[in-house]
């Protein structure tokens, strides 16, 4: 029996781009009605450090999971102060997916997040303080145990302290035992 070559499937026709592939064009594409195009723009904007604000603003409005994931990935890859500032407001969101995505992306940039931790641990909203403690559980930074001990000594909200105890039990060492006992 002879082998037959299958007929190749024709290539897709090339569609002209509506927006240029530069920073401004990709930012405009974040508002496109097509979620596939928004996802591509979100992914490609990860190469532009000046795109952090646009990516954060798009996250606040985006409902499509694949686009959100691309937005978080790009912000996490930027890993600078602007990316941190774009993600921090999401800790106040009522949308658990946004909060968890922000925590995950922030955890990937420990050096950029570190200058904000003290302010977050003193936020008026106990939920923000709890989310910050959760972030500390994922953050790979040498000061994490000290920040958690600070929470144990200074925070008066029982749920914040309980969250800090739980995280410190996971990431702390023998130096933190006195704080845990207290």
C-alpha cells in the first residue's frame, strides 16, 4: 500500500492590524471588543515598562480570565515600582480573583514590594492588612519574618494577628519562637 500525501490545509489570510504594535497602539488595543486581541496586547505590553499604569487600569475593568492572566503576567514581568503601584489598589477589590492575582504578581517582585510593606501593614482597613500578611507568606524576602513579628506586636485586630501567626508558623525560624509564644 502506497502512502499518499495529504492535501495541505490553506493558511489563514493575513488580517491587517487595526493598531500599531508600539506602546500607544497596544494600549489602544487593550480596549478592543475582541478578548483575543486584548490578551495579545496585554502580553505584548509586558515589554514596555511605561505600560504598567495602562495594564493596571485594564485589570480593574477586565472580566475575561485569559486576558486578566496576561495582564497579571505582564505586570509581574515588569517588576518595578510602577507595576507595584498598579497592583496595590487591587488589594481593596471586592473581586477575589483580582485580589489573589495581585498577591501572586506582587509576590514575584519582592524587591519592588518591600518599600510598601510597612505602609500596607498599617493600613486602616484590616482586610488590606490580612491580604498583606497573605502576600508576605508568598514573598521571598529576608525581612518577611520581622514584618510578621511586627504584626504580632502591634496589630490589635484578631484576624490580622491570626493570619500573621499562621504565616509565621510556616516561614519563620527559631528566632521567631519568642514572638509566637507571646
